[in-house]
C-alpha cells in the first residue's frame, strides 16, 4: 500500500513530535515525547471547521511535570487569590478541601460509594511499612508514587492530537460536533472524538505545592500549563467507544490526596485508577429505556466533570471546566477505537507490573539485580586488579566477530575488556546486568557496534545448525485475518535462535536516533558489505527523492530501526514493510517465487506495462532450489571462517598461557633441583650408613663365629660321665662356663641378626634414594628441556605478537600506555573477525530468503500489531516474543526511548528478548528503565553519572517525604542522586573506584581513553570528575574558525559590580558574549560552531533575549535565529550528546548575595563537567573570577583556564 500523505487520516495512527518549551525538551524525564510521541491517532489537516485561536491566548507548547509529593496539609487558597500570593498557615492536621456548591449539588446522589472507596484506599497502611527498608516492593512503590504525580501537561490542547489545531472543536454549548452530524474527512477512515472532562491548572497546583516546600535553586514553574482531569473517546455518533476508552489523570487524584496529608496512598494508584475508571465509565455509558446506548450530551459532560472534581477533592482554583473535544481517526481495517492520548506517566503500568511480579516471586533476574534483591559477589577495584583485567582481555574471551568500522580508532584495552566482559558475563543463557562507565569521547559507539556484531554472529551460529531454515519455525495453529478470507499464520521459533535480540533504549531521543543512523551508515563501515541495503535506504530516507546524492552516504545494511513512539512505528511499517519499491514484504514475496511486478502508467492510449519493484533488481531475491543452494553456501562459508577464527584465538590463548606455564615450570625446576640436592645428600648419607652396616654385619658375623669356636672348644673339654654323674667340681665349672659361652653365642647371633637387618634396611634406603635421585634427575632433565622449549615458544610468541602480548610487563609500562594499547590481536586477525561478521549477515539473509513464506506471515502479523497496538486474545499475545524475534532476524537492532517501551512492548512477557543496551544512562531517572529491564534477559548499561543528571522539577523536600513514606533511602533510589547508571553500577560484578573530595565513587567497568577534547577541557574534566585517571588521545588540535578568531581558551572577567538587572543575570557578561559573537560575524564566519552554556535557566533566558534583539547578527551568520538560539544557547540540558568546536560558559550569579546559587552550581562536578566536555577545541569562560574562582569545582577551572581581557 503506498504511503499516505502527511496530516491525513490515511497517514497512519501516529502523531507528529510535539512543540516544546526550550528547556522542557532537554531533561531526562523525556519531556519531548510527553504526549504525541506515543499516540495512536493522527487527525487530518482539514477535518472539521477551521481551528479557533489558541485557547486563552496561550502559546503552543507542551511539558511534562514530574511531581513527587508528600506534603503536610495546607489550607486552601482563598477564593480569588492568585498564584504567588501568600497562603494561610497550615493547620496541625489534614484539612477538608471546599468544593463549589454547584459541583457539590451535581455530585450528591450515588457518589458516596466512590468517595468512600477512595477514602479507604487513602487510609489503608502502605505495604511498604510491612516490608524491609529499601526492599524491592518499597522501591517500586516509591517510584510509582513519584510517577503518579507526573502529568503530561500542555499549553495548547492541539498538542493532544499532534499539534493539529483543525482537530480541536470548542465546546461552547450544544450542538456538539457529533450532534451536528459531522462526517469523516476521508472515508472509509472512521471518525472518533476525544472528550476532555476538564483540566487542572499546573501553575496553580505548583504554586500551592511550592508554597509548602519552597523552591530549589532551579525549580521550574509551569505558567499557563494545564493537564486533563480525565478523557473519554466516543464514536462518530457520540457514544462511548468501548470499555477501555476512559482514562483518569493520576495527577488529578494524587495532588488532592497529598494536600489532605495522604501521600502514602499514592502507591495505591492502580487500585484507585480501576475504581475511578469503572465509576466514570458507568456515568458516561448511558442507555435509554430499552438498553440502547445514548450519545454524550453537554449535561453529561459537565455532570461528569463535577463528579470528578467532587470525588477527587480538587480545589476550585485548580480546575478548568470542559472546553473542547478533539477529532481522532481510525483506519477501517483496525478494530475498535484509537488509543487515547497518554494522560499519565508512561512508566506507571510497568512499575505496577514489576511490583506485582516482585511480590509474587516471578520477577526476572535482571530486574532483581537492578533492585538489589540479588547482589553481586564480592567485588574489588578493577583499576587495581591488573590480573583481573588481563583475564578479561584474554584471547579466549574475544568474540569471534567484530564490527568492520572504517578508519576508526583501535579498540583499546578497557574497551575490549567491556566487550569481552559482556560476552563472558552472559555466556550461555546467563542473565543479569553489566554496567560500563562511559564518559563522552570514550568510544561507546564502538562498544555498541562490537556487541551487535557478537549477537549477530552468535545467532548465525545457531541458524547454521539447521540444514533447512524452515525447520526453525514451529506451527502454532494461530492465524490473523488481514482481509476477506485472507489469513496470516503465526509460527513459533525454535528456542535456539531466540535470545539474540538487541534493544537499544535511552531517555534521550537524540541518543536512540543516533544509533538508528550510525549502525547502517555507509561511512561507518569498510566498503563492501551489503545487507538488505535497498530497504535500509527506504527506511532511513523514505522516498527515493530523499536519498543522498553521494552513494557513499547511502546506508550499507538494514542494521537498526528507530521504533518506540507510534509515529516511528507507523513510519517503520510504511517504509520497511509497505514501501512501493523497496518494501521488505515485496522481497519476501519475490523470494517465495511470486510475481511482484506492478503496472506502470504508460503514454496515453498505451496499455500499462508491468515493472518489477526496484528491490528485485537491487537485492536479487532467490527462491526454491536456488535459495537453498545459497543457504548451503552461506552456511558452509560461515562455519569454515568461524572455525578458522576460533582456531586463531585458541592459538593466541595458548600463547597467553605460555608465560604462566613457563613460570610454573621454572618454579618446578627449582623445586626439582632443590629436591635433587636433598635426595643426593640423603643418598650419600644412606651409602655411608650402608657401609657402616656392612662393617657392623661383618663384625657381628665374626663374633658369632668366634662364639661358635669357643663353644666347640668348650664342648671338646666337657668332663667325663662320672664327673657329670657325680657333679664334680670340674663339671660345675664347665657348666658355668658353658652357660656363659652359650649366652655370648646367643648375643652374637642376635647382634648378627640385627646387623643384617640394619644392613638390609641401609641397602633399601640406599636403593630407594638412588632410584629417587634417578627419577629426580629424569624429571629435572625433562623439565629443563620443557623450559627451553616453552622459552623458545614464548620468545617466538613475543616476537610475533609484540607489544600486544599481555603479561605482567604489559601493565608495567604505566597507566597511560596500557590503556592506549591494543591487546593480543593484530590487524589481520581483526580483518578475519570482520569477515566473519559479514559472513554471519550472509547467513541471516540466506536463512530469511529460504524461510520467506513463514517470515512473511510472522512479520505481516507483527506489522499489524505495530499499527493496532496489540492482539485482543491471549493465545496470539503469547506469540509476540516469536514475532519480535522474527523481526530481529532481519533487523538486528531496534531502538526506543524508555517512554515508548510500554506502548511498543507492553504485552511481551518478562525476559522476552536477549539484550538491552542502555545509552546515556546517567541522565535517566532510575524508574525509567524498569519496563525495558523487565523484558530483557541481559542489560548492558552505559553512561556517566557526572554528566547531565536526571531532571527533577520539584523541590527536594517533596522527594524526601515520598522516600520516607515508602521507607527507601532517597540518595540511593531517587533522582537526581540516583539514576539508571548508579543502580546498574551497584548491580554490576565489575566495578572501579574513583577518589573524590567527598569520598570514593564506585562505577562500573570504566572506559578511560578520551579522544574528543583538547586542553584545558580535558584537564578540567579529568581533575573534577575522574580522579585524573582519564587518558588523553585526542591528537593534534585542529584550529577552526572560532578558535582562529577568538584565540585560545580563556576566562573573561568583566566588571560585574553594578546591580544585577535580574536574579543571577549580569548584563556585563552578556555584552562580552555579544562582542565575541559580533567579532565572529564581522570575520564572515557562517553558522559558527559554538555553544553558549549557562548554569542557570534565568541566565540562559536573558542571554537569548539579548541575542534575539540583534537579528542582524544571525543574518551575518546565515542562520535562522530561532533555530540557532534553541539549539546553541541554554543550560546543560540543551546539549545532551552534543559537541562543538567551542563553548562560551556564561556563569552569571556574580553578586555577593548569590553565593548560594554559585555553591549549588559548583557543589557537584556535573555542570562544569558538561560545560567542559561539550567543547572540542576551546572553552571561553565569561563570569566573575573573584566570585567563582573559589567555589567548589570551579576552583579547578580557575586554576587551568587563564584570565584574559577580551578585545
């Protein structure tokens, strides 16, 4: 189907990006996506009457106001009092909130049930009170409470429908639009209406809240902003469009509860929401006497508004009555009504789901680690554990494939350690979290690319296990109707080929967009590889007329897709799947052998000729036997190359073991030599003992012989018979002598036996020692030969591998040297790994081509789900993981903001996809990532906690109260101190330590080589944030136009002694900036690459006003003034993920009475760190050196940046 025109009902169900206040687009709360970024409708440009002027004269903008409240009871503002006026002191206990009499009258009958139920919810004790402090339940309850008070606010109601004011119909009275019989702008698209049942004034609510808790240094205000109280969708006849078309504002429920002193009830929002929706639906779904539905009328709308105000307890001055409805459109093939625009935080549903899973014991491992339910084993400081680093970068841990980057910097030691750690930590099907500390300029994109290459290669290895790709698909019996009698059949996937999906998520829209453009970029890869490049071009640029003129700028492969919000999902479906010339559905049909040619208009009178879509010529899809032959070739090439690369890595791993083996063998030789000496000495002693034993034995034998001779002689001299008979004296003497001689003989025989025994023992000992010595000699000779052999092998390995060889001497070179080194693998081996990655993509392409029929069905069903949002039945919802895995087989990486995760992946079970890669995690509130982590098996979380912190727009005391109510440590679990990165750092098994003035800072695996910034920016950042551990690798300074004209980095210190014209603003500082920019303009610099960054919002606002008053400056620059000011002047939040040749840091707050503001800005490294790390070449500081030079981290700035007078 061709792509419909923009701003028409057939343009899909998405909506355009919102127009945002300048600072509102910058925070990590994802304000820019606040409402329309995730809607399911796009109203036509010309439906209905022309739009009225902006309501109440309000400018078009939108904002998100994330609140986190737990307030003492405050008295209501007197009727008629304006925002900013003093509020009476709060009484000791909760107070009742007055409701207008008219509203009370409207809400009398039948309303007690809802109010009683809500009161019971508020009064019930929090489950967190019964859980351990900082338990997972308590943490999730605190986060849920914070998000309850995070409305999606706007100044123009058209924001709800993508900014199209023609879609807004004022409600001044009857007839209502459906009562006038309005028709759809373009049948058959169906017309619906969004009914907004009143609004709350953000300005009035904030003023009341801040009056109780006071402002922080940079607390925002919300002038003229409002948010819906509730919304409902009705059909073209004005009848309620379905049971799920009513939505209630959590903010409208939460603020009155807080003002009643019931902040502890906020965590029970899921129960309150269910109750309120049911009650409101009952009021709106009216029927006549015969049970037929009735359309809404103005009385019903106003009565429902009154009921809401009374039931919720909204203050009169907080409320605006119903004043408009908005037109919505729905594709005729999509069942049901369009989704309501988001009214509450995007995170509420996933937080409630996560809490329920934790409570039931069903939470996945990654989430449990994120919440510290499962803690890492004992961890040390990786930067002090060189043996641990050496183990991480062992060749056996290298992924076989890597990304073939063009002209990129080499992957240095800790970058490779991070890639290898991700592979090793999550080997097999292990789950968990790995944190990487990645400051700007340290190669995070390189890390991401290599992880993607690893996932692609790993899945290719599983795909290659199938001789026929069709065998990897499992029939389910489920089907999806796509037309009259047309069905798509759903197939499950073999579990072996799942778990390699890569979802990239961030709170930063720019970060996820960069991923979707960087990975397919033709300039990011060595020339040659192609992977569905034709479809990739259509995905990135849409129509062919938008393709870059230079082919080098064309994408090389279909590697990534930016999904997330409904507009992106709609565009993806149109471009990837349905594009007339390059749609992937066309490729799959051609791979099935179907005729995909289409008629092309011919000259008048000539029949149209049939032409093939251009993807056929570009990709040449094979079918049947030819496709199977292609599969076999791709499979064999991949397997052969994989075996080759793994063999190389195995040999390098063997070489790595040579040095420790040689050390162990030398120790063994030393031990053998020592033993040899010991045994030799023992043998010598035994030989001497044997000689003595021989001599003793001989002497004993001689004694026996002598004794025997004497006995014989005595026997011969024995007296005669008569002497013996008469026992003569002679016989008695003979007998005595015989007794003595026999005793001597016996003793001699005994001594001879003992001597013989000793001789035999001595002989055995001598023999044993002789044998032991012989064995030791043999072992020693063998070991010495092995030492010589291993030594020769090691010398050869050293010569072959050179300084890439990692042993103890590798780290002895010094911190900078080993960080800049490229361990183990040379360029040739890396080229083989790159070829393996390309071969893995060939396997994917051949696999998909053979299985085109099944892939077409699965992807067709998923494309329908992307458009309609979900499946109505559980059986098909259970197959969503298989459908998504089918998409990842074709497109390896999908990116999204955290805010869009629930709407895009809401029905996916926990741990459904393989890998979550989080970028800029230090900028995201910790609760933002819960939905993404919930659905992932493995999470690699990359960021820097000392760059832009999470934005919190309410006073710190309010967050403190919520934390206390839910029994959590706010410094550990709540922004801005906590972020996705801090939680991941704590959950990771690999950590490092940085010293800070406040103590030790623990981070994940650190990336330390920084290639982006010159001095003094590098030195300032390194000193204040990274314990001087960062390693410079920026190369020579490239002096651009700005640096050439404005000179070297410097601190300009104007006279700021005059009275400030506005708080924190110095007109003198502003004039210095103006003179700098005028000098650039006079020099003819076009669109100078320079940022003006201010620590305070008011300074940025005043700077913009000053610049805006000089339009000729922008004419000379050749730029649009408004765009330039929006993009290049602001606080640190304006510059997420950006860099420029130069930065002008306008400090402001020069007065003595503004010391608190300076201490706020300099008390933590973040603001100065961002200022310094956005400048590649020059940093110009404009501010009072006296006031700032001794404040916190700005002392380091004063030390490294010299003072200079501008002129």
